[in-house]
C-alpha cells in the first residue's frame, strides 16, 4: 500500500496505497512530502474497527515499512504521521489490507475460553499463547498443541475445528482451535456433632453463603478455587452452639477460603440453664427434682424446659414470708419452668431483734444503731447525710426487694415519697429504679407493711382528717380502685392519732393500729379486720404506754417474729420498749431501755 504525506509544516498527510502480499506480510509505502521531519510513526489496527497502536518508528526520508507480524487471512489497517522536535503532524488517512498466505503455508489460530487461565504451545513452534495465539505453518503440517493450566485452574478440553479435539491438528487449510480452562473446584464438607451431656443432647444446623450447604440435609458442596464461603451455625431451641473445629475456629460465623478440599465441624450441646435460690432470714429451700438443698446447695443446672418445684421450710421460730423474683409468689411451694436461667429469693423472718435509729430533720442526717442500743460513733454505728430535710417524715422499707431496711422520706406537704431504691444510701436521682412517687395527699401520714402476708412490703397512708387508711396492694405506687387492686378502709382511729403498723401475732402479715399521744393509749387491730371493736373486742388495747410528747415505735425487740410496742422520748433521747409484749412498761430490768438520739430527732426502726 502507498501513502502520500504532505509537507510536515502543513500538518496534513494524504495516503495513497496498494497492497503487496508475501508470505504472511504486508508492505506499506507512502510519499514523503515533508521537508523537516525527524522520522515517521507507523500505527496499526486489527480490522477496520480496531484500535490503533504504534508498531514502529522509522527515520527521515524513509517511505516504506514491511510488517512481518501479520497473520494470513486477517485484515489490518495502517496510518502514518511525521514528527520532529516540534511535535507530530496530523495522521494520514487509514489504509487497510488483508494478509494472504504465501503459496505452501496455512494459518493456525488459538482462542482461550472459560473462567480459568493457562497457556497453549505448539510443536513445531509457532504458537505460544500466552503471547502469540496465531501461527503460520507449511501446508499439510501436523501440529501438536499442548494446553497447560495455571495454578488453581484445570484444562477441560478442545473445541473449534473438528480436528482440534485431540490437540493434534493437520493443517491442510487454515484452522481455529479453542482451549477451555476452568477454575479448579474443591469440596467443602460440614459435620454437625450433637453433643450428649447431662443436660441432654444438643442439636442445630449449618448454612452457607453463597448457598449450597444446608446441613441438616445437604452437608457438602463444590466451590471454585479462591471462593470465600461463610458458614453460619444456628442452634435448635434448647441447644447452644459450642464452637467450630477443622477448617473453622471460634463460636461465630466462619469464612472458609476454598484453595483445597476442606471440612468444618460444628458442635452443638443441650442448653443448660441454672436455677439460683437466695435466702433472706432463717430457713431452707429444697427442690423436686433434687438439686437445690439450700442449706448447702443454692443452685442447680438442668435442661431448658425442666419444671422444678421449690419448697420453703422456715427454721424453728421463724416464718416464711414469701417469694420474690423468678416468677414465684405466695407463701407456699413454687413451681418454675426453666426456659432460661432464673433467680428466686425465699424470704423468711430474720429471727434477729429490730434495730433502732433516728432521723434529724434539721440536717437530713440519719444515725442507725448497730444493735446494742447505744451511740458508738459513726465508725461503729451507721451515719447517713443529706437524705431528707425539715418537714419530711422518715420511712424505712426494703425498697430494692430484699429484707434490708433502706431509708426514705415522706414529704407531707406534697405526699411525695423519696426512697433509696438502689440501696446506696443517697438521694441520687431515679435513673436506676422508681424512687420518687406520689401516694396520698397533703397532711397524710405514711406507713409501710406486708398487707397481704406474701413477703412483699408495700406503702400505705393514714388520713387523720377522715380516720381513713389506703394501702397499695399491687405495688405500683399508685392508688388504684379500692377493693379491686388496692385497699381502702375508714374509721380506725381519731384525728389526733398517730398510725402504727406491725405483725401483732407473728403470722407474717402486717396489721394496723394507732397511738393516742394525749392519753398514751394504743389500739392494735389484732384480728386484722381493720375495725375498732367495741370495748376492744378482737383488738389489743393498751391503756397507757408512754406520755405526752412521746413518739410511738414498733419492732420485733426479741427476734421472736412478733412486733411489740414502744416509745421514743425526743426530750431525752430515751427509748422504752415493751420487750415481753404485755403492753405494760415494767422498767428497764424487764423491758428494754436505750438512750439514742437527741431532742428534735424522729425515730426509725428496721434491720440495717
């Protein structure tokens, strides 16, 4: 073919061409119309729609180029431009031609397919594909093709011309062969081990992403070399996945890189759930089936779904007050189903004497005795600060659900209760649990007791103006409908009476009473009907225990499980306590006498 190039300075080249064919080559010629070139750049494309790429650079005044790298039967297009230090001229027009085999030669073209990789070589040489996928051979030549798979791939066979099938090609005419390479595949196998333990037999399944394994039923799958397969182990209900072994480790999902055959083992065990019993007070708890003997053993493990019956047995002189936590309630045996780990608390009377203390409204301080009835200083006794202020009434109760008495105050101006719900002896906000709520109205007087005898202490109030009592039976710190969820009673006491509550008969149920400061009288609702019997019928009446200015206190002074009366005398800090429960103060030899507190203090009684 012939090109005509206009002078470089004009930047314009005209291509005039003709084709000269030799043994698998094309000769290209052009006219040199430039006067100042440093040489010419020749570019080639395969076919009329191919992409041009530079194949050679020739010096000045050169006007031809023979391309010996062409393949017979393939069309090629060329274009030329001149260059010097100033840059390149415009391209010439493109000229195209098809290479023809010289007499006695034919072409062999190799194509590769599949998702794998590899090379093809020939004997005799001429093909190395790889780099050179076309070759010319003497007509009639027998060419042996060798396909070599790359690492991780495999050669799966020949296609194309029918003579290519065995890799030996007789070239009577030009032929094309296709070598197929596929990525090598490896098998991933999964084992599911169902461990047998004392809790039972575990179970579960394993799935894969990408899909292929669903074990259970389909526990192996072939994946291409290099594939990443994620295995997920899912325990059945009542079982737990304990971990991988083999190709996987740990207890989470597992990613397996498939570069060889691999096996992963997933192990499942029956879920073991625990039952833990805590005790407050004096008593023991046993279980059916055996496992809890608390006493000595206060926890057991079993299979999920097991039903366990807990039986409380109070110590001599003690009383079972009831259950808390874990779905148990009431004062009898309790059956729990172990769908998950459960904690249960059995509450018995402590059989330890009540302790005394005082609240100092002027400073918000509390001083709590260690049990000896004497002030020993804050290093021996307990001292709290900044819990309440002037005008508050002190209250104590097991605000966190246990048996320990925790501080609280009742603001009579707003009927707001502030209690130490988290047990840290500080009014530090209500983040952890309910610690501020309104129950009652201004002027009411607070009381705390086990109104149902189930071991759950709840709040209540006495309203002096109407002699009415209101009890929070359901424990939501809200006065709901009387008789349905809460309890409301009228006409027990008089306007000037001070409310008192206690377990007057040792049954575990708190009952009400009043102290009349003007006379020193006590009227205790012994039979629990919340009615003032005529001439004290059914109640316990004390004609005089205390004097004007005394404040009533109630506690189990001897640890017998029964509450008795007493008074605190703010003017002297004296405590006079009816130890034997006969309602008569018989002096400090028979009854109890303490000195704890000072004028202006308010008494509190509890188990610190």
